[in-house]
């Protein structure tokens, strides 16, 4: 088991998304059951999408 920041996952798999994410999203702690070495691209995308949606859930609507 390994805990990493979302920013580490983003930089490994989708660095082009890094500038568009908020710092709070990037600082999110993610627990990976099998660590970064076992993480695959599709799993990384799912984690990134879920993290973004979790942060947007609490955002006020304008």
C-alpha cells in the first residue's frame, strides 16, 4: 500500500492536465493498494476523474 499526492499520478500519466488542476486537487492524498509501480494508465485516469469530481461536488454554483 502506498499513499501519494494526486499531482504525482498526474505528472506520470497526464502531465498536460497539471496546469488545469487546482492546487487542492493536486494535493489530494490517494491511497494505492499496490503502489505507483502497479498503477496503469486507465486506472490513473479514473483516479484523476474521481478526484476532480469530488472537489467539484463541494464547490458553490455560480
